[in-house]
């Protein structure tokens, strides 16, 4: 009887510790799971011949802590420009991002962009 009471107390304490530290355990065990949200594309022209395109949005992490690579592709005519940016995210954190393409030209035609995010190392 005394041994079973001690075992129940130990199990209850262990369960309480796991519950109290569940966010810390989650952030260390579960891998980072990024999502790209609210992507916007805009052209900037601060001077007459200084033209660029900005790709911006939000990265939302649905997983644990980790480093995310944001990769943006900008297309103009037959040209493709790719840039990446590393973002460190905690579990369930969101951060804005902006990637600027100076390679795009004012008279180069229509442009479009795509963005993806993935864990570093994948």
C-alpha cells in the first residue's frame, strides 16, 4: 500500500512537470513548420533610374523553434532571379519579411514573383 502511494505521487509529479513544461518540450522536439502568408509585390522607384521590386509578407511557424529559409523568385520576361533570406523563429511565432530585387528593370516588361519557405537543411 505504501509503495503504490509513493509510485502514484511520483507519477503525478512527473505528469505535472511535463504539463508545466509542455511548450518548452514542444519547441525542442517538434521541427519548425513554416507557412508563407499575405505575400505582396510592389515596385519601388526612389530615383529616376533606381528601380526595384519588393516581395514582402509574413512567415508563420506552426512547429517548434528553428531557422527558416525564405526563398523568393522574381520573373521578368525570360529572366528568373532568386534570393533567399534566413529567419529564426520560435514555436508559433510570426515575422514579416521583405526581399528586394534590384535586377528587375523598369522597361523590362511585366514581372511576377513566387515565395516559399522551408526549414534550414531541407
